[in-house]
C-alpha cells in the first residue's frame, strides 16, 4: 500500500489574490526644502514618491535614508503604509 500524498489545506477561490512573487525595488532619498526662513530636509520613498519624514538637521535625514536603503523594511508591503506618510 502506498502513502497518500498530502493535499493542500488552503483552498483558493476564483477571486482570491495570490502573494506577489517579485517586489518593487525601493530607494530613499533626502531633499532640501526651504520653508520661510527655515531649511527642512525631507525624506522621499521612490518609486512611490511619498514623503515619509521631515527633519531640521541633515544628519537625521541621512540616518533614516541610510537605514531604509540598507534594510528595506517595507519592501514586502510595496512601500510604507499610507497612514505613515506625511501629507503636504
């Protein structure tokens, strides 16, 4: 008697979405912007073009850019979630 093959437990329906096999390449960059007399450093996510942070000091913005480019924390989600964006 042969062993029966194990069946897939998850049933996919016609309208179900499957997980992505490839994720977009994300990159982060900082840009300088002048607001009144102040200089503000903004961090943008590419290719989604979302502003994710604003800093008064360039070093703080650079730290975030360096960390996000290295670890790509939000890559599997397709970018940073909408509730974490900064809206202008």
